[in-house]
C-alpha cells in the first residue's frame, strides 16, 4: 500500500442551479390586473420555492421580477 492509498477521500459536494420564471406573467397581469392575479401568483410561487427548496437546503438567491434564481 502506498501513502496515497491512506489519504482521506475528498468531500463530494453537489450543487444545482434552478431558474424559475412565470411565462407571460406580465401579459397576464396587464390583462387581468396585478392585484387580481399577478401579486397572488408571485406570492404563491415564492412560497412554493421556499418550501420545496428548504427541504434540500436550497434558497432563492435573486428575484428578478417574476423569476427566481
């Protein structure tokens, strides 16, 4: 056995990048109203991202209008 065989294994780290965007959200908000549809959709999306992401250690790093990175 050589000295390199006794070396500790490096830690394996996995990462994932998820980009989420509501397609045609501006059009929908303009058509039906921000307070009627847009605001609620965005709030629901952010809540869902937080709930699902927290289970795997994920989080939203940046909000870009209706999207999340």
